[in-house]
């Protein structure tokens, strides 16, 4: 007797930074007072009876509004993939329309690094009211900066607020790192990375720049071009919350198993 198969229609954006061929990745979200790691290409699900072009426009008007008007779409590609949904535990047929694009200009967003986080690392992140609604056990996550690769320590992460108390983290990643963070082991490292960034500042009015602490500015993505390579090569050590992070010689990227590039929801 066969299993029920889900069908998920997606629209995603494969956005490449021309200077170094890095890809813009969605690292996860901030909601319920904590980060949730899930490495994906930016995009979303297509609604019932919605055309692909309409989905693209809706995403650029809402979730991806910070990219509207600055994308140069070069081509589109239809992809079909079969994988088991992590959220529902069911075999799923993913039908994906991928827009391959570059940026005409840099986008603006709040940014930070592990070396210069929004706040102290998030450890126990759920308040008692949230915990009582979701579970009786308090959730926690211990952050060990020493376990993170050196390039992660200085790689900028951008935060885009999408609701009053939530938002999405983005970063430019090498294609091999993008694939790595989609694996089970990579997702654990990604969770450590996001927790080490602390809590992002949130604005009362979504769509307006979030209120920033005096030492937090809106930064242009162009300011960080090749920043991780420069810092790793020129810095012997970094201090993250008084924890010295040694900078070993740069190692070649591990070759991860090829994971499904589907929305894992």
C-alpha cells in the first residue's frame, strides 16, 4: 500500500554576486524569540491557482521587497524533485520555478557578524509564556564560538524584518557552503551560527528600517565584498565574547553529500 505523496509548488531565486560567484541564501528565520535554522534559496510557495509570474511579483512585494527593482533576471528554469518533507514526514514532489538573477545594485539591510553580533549569543531564548504554550520543557541552545569555522566568524549576515516580531536571515555563501548547510550536519552548524548572532533589533512598524542601537548601522552589501577572505588571511585571532578563536590555515571545503535543494517544509 503506497504512501500519500504531497505536491509543493515553489518559486525561488538563485541570485549570484558576480564579483565572487557567491549565492544569496536564506539561512533561517527569527520567530518565537529565537532563530530557526533552515538553509534555502530565497523564495516561497505558490498559492493555489496562482501563476508563476504572479508568485514572483507577490514575493517581491512582500517577503523579498528589499530586492524589488534591483534584480536582473537572466533566465528561468523548471525543476522537479522528489524528497521526503522534514516537516510533514511524507514523500513530496517539489515543482520549482527558479529565477536565475544578479543584482543591479546593492540592497540595504541590517547586518552583523559573530565577531560583531546584534546582542550576546542567544542561549535560553523562550520566555515562560511562550514555553507554557509550546512545551513544559524550557528550550536552550549552548553556543560554542570555537566550533564555528573561521570564515563564519566574519561572514556578514543580513536581517530583514517580515512581521512585528519575526524576520529572515540572509548571507552570501559559496555554492559548496550552501550545499553543506542543507545537510543534516550542516544544519547543526548553521543553528550555532544563527544563535551566536544574538537577537536582531525589531521595529514596531514592519516595512520601515528597524530601530538600531547606536553602534548598529544599515550597511550596504558591497561594503563586505570578499571581507571573509581578507579577515581570515590577515587576522591571527578574533575575540568573540572573550573567547579567543584561533585562525588556522585555510582548509579546502569539505565535499558534502548532494542534498535535495527543496524547501524542506
